[in-house]
C-alpha cells in the first residue's frame, strides 16, 4: 500500500483538524459562558483562562486561518458533492455551515476590532449590550451559538462514528454535547436576568461605563467591515450553489439501474454515488461516516456490471485496505457507476455498527439483515 | 378515497385540542370549614319559625321550577334562539367596529410588550427550545440503534409488525417527552410576568402538540418505512396524508394558541371594546382554520387523484363534497356560537367517514393476515399412486384447509363499528351535557331520549355482534358439510346439518326477544308482566303439548348422542331402513323396499345402527370330510386377495376374506367358516362376490361342496326289490329335505 498523499486526502485532513480546532475554541468559550450561572463577575474572572488564551497572537491567527480554510473547504464540498439530499445530518451541517459566518461576523469582528482599538470589552459590557442595549443582537448570539454548536457536533460525530474504537467514547461525548451548550445558554440567560433586574432597578451594573480616554473605537468602520463580511459570505455561498447548479446542468448523466442482494431494481443516475442511489430509493444501507469514504461500512461486492466501473481513488483504496475488505469490493459512497445495470452484494447489514463484531478476515458475503 | 384519513386524523386532533381548552381554564379555590360560631348561628336560624316557613316556600317553588324546566323544551328552544340573536348582534357590532379593533389591540399590545421585551422573551424561548431539543437529541442518540433495527428488520407476522410500529412511535414520543420536559420545565423554573408567561407557554405547548400530532401520523402512516405502516396506503399517499394533516394541525394549534393568548391579554388589561376585538379575532381565526381545512382537503384530494389515476373519482368527489360541507357547517355553527350543534355535526360526520375507513382498514388487516397465513402453509403434498384409503382421506383434508381468520372478519368489523358508534355516542352525551352518567331523579326529555337511544343502540349492536358471529360460524360449518354420495356412509358432521339450522333459528328468536325486551325496558316499559305472561303461556303450552316437547327434547339428545345420521341404516323396534330425514320432532326411515316409517323421537327407546365404522360378516361353507383343509385355506386367501383388488369396493374392505378353519363338524360334512370386515353398507356386495369366488375356485380345484346325502346301508346280500328300493330312496329324500340347518339371516336389503 502506498502512502501517497492525494489532494483529496490532504483536504480531508485539513477540514477535520481545522474543524476540531474551532470546536475546541467554541467549547472553551461556552464553558466560560456557563460561569454566568454563578454571576457576571465570575464570567469575567474565568475569561483570561477560557477565552483569553484563544485570542493571543499565535492562537488568534491560527483560529482565523482555521475558520477561513474550513469555510472555503465547506464551500468546495458543496460544489463537489453529487447530491445535497443525502441524510438529515448532512443537510443540517450544510445549512448551519453556510449560516455560521454571517451570524458570527457581528460578534467576532466587533469584539476583535474593539480590542485592537484598545477597548477591552468584559462580560459585563457584552451582556449589557446583548440584553439591554441591542436585544436583537443578543437574540442573534443565541441563534449563532446553537448553529455553531450543531455544526461542530455534526462534524465531530460524523468523524468519530467512522472510527472503529470510538464506540464507548461516543456515548459520553453525546452527553457532553448536550451539557456544554445547555449550561452555557443557561449561564447566558442567568447573566441576562441579572442584567435585566439591574436595568429595572437602575443598578450600577446596567450603567454604561464612561469611554476611557485616548481610545477611539471606529464604530463606522466596524459596521462597514461586518456588513461586507456578512454580504460577502452570503454571496459566496450563493455563488457556490449557482456554480454547482451550472455544473450539474452541464454534466451529462446516464441512467443507472442498481440491484442489491437480488432485491428490487433501483433507478439512479451516473452523477450519483451508489450509496446516494440506494438512499434515493429509500433502501437503507450501512454508512457510518455518512458517505465520506472513511468507515468502509458501505462496502459492496460487485457481482456484475454492464460497463467497466471507474477505478478506485487512493482514498477509497486506503479505506478498503484498512477495513480488510475482500477482493473486488468497492465503497458504495465513492463509486459512481457510468451507466447500465450494476448488481452488487452488500457486505455489511444495513444496521451495522462497530459494536457488532466485525466479521473476521472474510466478512460474510451475503450481509443480509438477519 | 384513502385521502379521507387525513381529514379524519386532523379533525380528531382538533377535537382533542378544543375539548381540552375549557377544562384547563377552570380554577377552584379551597373552601374552609365553618367555625363554631357559624354553626351556632346556623342552628339558631334554623330553629326560627319564619325561616322554616320561608325555606318550605322556597322548596315548593323549586319543585315547580324543576318540573317546568323538565317539560319546557319550548322554553329551551326560545333561550337558544335568544342567545343566537345576541350572538348575531354581537357579530354585527364587531363587524361594524372591525376597522379599529386590530389597531386598538395592537396599541395595547405594544404598550404592554415592548420591542425589547419581545426580543428578550424570544431569546429565552430559543434557549428553552435548545435545551429541550438537546435533551431529545441525546435521547435519540441513545435509542438510535433500537430504532434503526426496527426500521430495517423484516417482520414476519402482523403482530410483530404492529409491535415494532408502536415501539418506534413510542421512542419518538419519549424523545418528545424529553423535549417537552426540557423546554417547558426550564421555562417554568423562571419567574415570568403574566403576559409573557402565557405567550411563551402557549408557544412551547403549540410546538409540543404539533409534534405529538406528527408522531401519531408517524405511527400510522410511517411515510418513509412502508414495512411499519399500519394504515394500508402507498408511500406517496402516506406522505401526502401526513403532510397535509400536519399542516392543518399546525394551523389549528397555532390558531388556538393565538386565540388563547389574545383572550388572556384582554382579560388582564380589560381594554375598551376588548370583547368585540376578541370576537373578531376568534371569528377570523376560525375562518383561517376552516379555510386551511378546505385547502388541505382539496389539495389532498387533487394530489391523491393524480397519485392514483382512475381510482373512483366519482366517490372521491362525493366524499370531498361531504367533508367540505362538514367544514362549512361547523364554521357556521361555531360563528353562531351553537357549540353543541357544531360538535354533534362534526362528530357524526367524522363517524360516517371513519366507519367507512375503519371497515376498509379491518378488511385490509384481514387480507394481509390471510395472505401471510396462506404463504406460511406447506405446499400441498403430492398424491402417490400406492396410497391406501386412509392416506387418501388425509390428503383430501389437507387440500380443504380454510384460513382460520375468515370467521372473525365480520366480528372484527362489528366490534370496531360498535366501539366507534358507542364512543361517539358518549362524546355526544358529554357535549350536550346530558349527565347520563348520573342517575337523575327527574330526567329531562333529552336525557331520557338520549339514554333510550344509547341503550337501544348498545343492545342492537351487541345482539348484531353475537348474531353475526353465530351465523358465520354456523354457516361455515354448514357450507363445509358435504352430503354423502350414494353408497358411502355419512360422516359425523351429518347431524350438524340437522342441529345447526335449528340452533340458528333458536338463537335468532332469542336474540330478537332479548333486544326487544331490553329496548322496552330502557324506554321505561315494565317488562316483568310480559315476562310473567310469557312464562305462564309457556307452561300452558308445555302441558298441552307434553308429548311434542318430549319428542323435541329427546330428539335433541339423540342428535347430540350421535345415535344416527342421515343416510344410515338403522333398526328400531322391528322397523328397518335408511334414515332419510331428521326433523325437530321425528325421524323418517325408508325401508329398503320403499316404505317410509315416521317415528317421533319420544317413541324411541333403543335403536340399532348398522352403519357405524365397520361390519363383520361371517360365511360358512360345507365341505365333505375328505377335503384338504390347507388347500381350502389357501384358496380362500386367493379369493380374499381378488376381492381386495376389486376397483369398486376394494377400498372399502378393511379385513379381507380369510378362512377361520373348521367351525364345527356336522353329521355328514365339515363347516368351514370364513369372515371379512368392510365399511358399513359394502358387505352385501362383498358377500355376493365372495360366495361366487369361493364356489368357482373350489370347483376349479376339485373341491366339492358337501351335499346332503343319505347313505343307505343294506343288510344282507340279496338284491333289493323295486319296492324296497323305492322305499329306501323315499326315506333318504325325506331325510335330506327336512330340517334344514340354520343358514345366514336373510337380512339383505
């Protein structure tokens, strides 16, 4: 087996690691937010350790680069993917991914540019802004938090599910995936209530502190850049979708008839992978990594094909080798038959998970569900 | 046609939501126990004569008032008309003030719920929703393996399929519960101003209720997993129905929630003209809901017609018209504030539709169950040529297997219909607030009428259920009965052909009488005299027709004892013949020479049945003493084998002809006994051929039958004279002709 790094493999690695880095930041930031359950002061006290470390010189740059690369890789994935109507999780991931940047723009650009100008905004200031000054922005923060977290978790779990020994860990991570944002949101809500009560009683907390001397915050510039980023990212996403549409219209497709395990005939097209063809016909098929070519559970054995099938990519070969697939097996998620009738046998049952004992060296060829 | 289900489900959900509305609005304040002072004061007052007099007067007046109320259907109608008039004038006022109403409410609303406040509350709502959704997601992640297995497995039996569908819906509901607990629970942990409380709670409740409706639709229609679908529709139809129903449910729930919020706002702030504004909003929302219902209905029917081209467009149009009319009527009565009439119309309309749908559903359930059963049956065994008689009978039995569910189909249909009608009846009673569950001292006319109707309907439906079950069971047995072909013995089911029609008539009469009695009794007619009269009459008739009764009763027991069946050859007190007809009173047997005897069962003491199971026949042959008995045995065995191979009766021979050796020695010959065993009725033919065969084979092998001869021994040497010779032959002749030995009984028919 060669260890050649094809662009596809590099891109996949970059997407995963940038995503993980961003998720780590979000988790830490949310943990900071959950201190709001104690008080706003506690949030500020924990800030240097939980949020501050991420906005240093190196980490800040890394964060920015990760965000950019992850965003553009996402757009590329939208452009390339054969179909967008795969499973719920993918659709959720796509929509949230497109929404993240416009939602994030106000928060991230505002805070970072204010910091650059020398105005260090604490949690008391932000909470005051979000709950009293501009509640609409505050509402958007909640939306953003949900969207970012859902996107991050969707990616993380899709990645982990394709790992063979992540089984036990996943159950704990699921719990964490709910606890972290919920506690953060409750912290945010509690901080907001504290702020609202202060606002009603005319407390000190609700008063805007005087702007420090010799600091001028370029509010107009911030607003302008934010708008550019928001509109730009939306336009980019729209352009990607349009380009994808053009690509699909120009693409010449053939009808493909799939037959799995001697079952009913499934009509698909040559633009779709075999897995998409199964799913389009409501035929369940094992795919733990949601068609990303990582887990190898969608592997099929080719019985007969009218036309020669395209040869497997480096990534597919690696996965097949890793899972120890038998000779003549292909990944249904990567294989796009050129046309005609293709008969295959599923190697794993449709409800296969890694908890089920993986068949030893030669997985059962029938693979039909019991 | 099947698209109607959608409307049904949606309307039922509407019913549930609207009925639950007023119940939750009720609040009760605790009542404290009276103090000692109060009690003393009360007893003092009671002792006062003036007070006593006043109380007496009040009691008298109240009595007259109750009777007036009980009788005054006319007054009630008047009150109804008055109320409707009030409502119409309120509507007119609302219509006139419609222009400013929204403005007024909007102004008030804006005054109370500022922009900031709205956004803040929305933020809170989002947080709660996220919490609920997070919990539900967690639950789903943990229960996913089970769900996936349910969706993928192929279930063999309908019961397993239904269990799987219910489990799947149960999982979805449990997730929903997690969502509700998470969101509503977190919400109620905070303190809220009343308006926001109502607003947010209504919003969260609306989301939960809509999702519950969605889950129920998932249970019945399973739009993406055809295997778990409980309702027999195609995938396209399932998706169509669940989508339209969900859309309608969403509009309905949102409308109800909105109206509730609005009513609460009006109640809290009490603005000028708030009542009219509320009425306007309610009427508007009702209009929107009805319009949505109509839209969903027509769109559903339109798409359904495209999905199933050429499937009864005429009846579909009829049902569409019916449902549209139902919706429009409901709206009209709702606007006129005649809620009971609206609910009644809605209930009865839904009942009509659902009866039809339930019937189709039960039919389909039975069809699938029968198809499953048939698929599970082993293929019919191949009949082999060498099979003997017993195996043949078995093969015939296997070929005539009928599915075990068919008898229950009409019963299931009636049970379902019964349940539907009775439940709608109870719902109607609740709607009209008739209090049929309380035993009122002086029931109103409506109460009386309704309870009579309900009782009669219940009695009729139960009787119908019993009657259908009995009739199907009896008819099935009767249809399965094949009258015996000529010459073969009838089976044990032959007596059923006699008893079952009788049973059917008796059952029908009994059921009719019981239904009539219970209806009369529920109408308040005292049925005791009728019963007493009937029993007196019964006793009189019983005495008068004692022997007739005896005949009938003993006949029933003879039949139960299976003493004889139609077609059997019996002997009763010197009378013999084939049983030709069994009636309730008597038995007719036909003698083999054609005479028909009629015997009342009461006269029967004992009887002999010649047609049961098997018959042994013994024959005797007389052979001379010098016959070779071994040869005889062998020859008879040959004859037996020949008989057994006879195509006509060979199958009926149970034990073929065999020699029993010498049975006795007589004066001049040996008696060789032979016997054989056949099925009843076949023995005569076999005997005939046995005689013939034995005679022929004896003759061929030089065995003579012994003839009666007289040896005349003459003493002395001299020859006889002619006279002496004559006398000797005459004596010999006399000896041979007299005293025939007892032969077989001449009993052949």
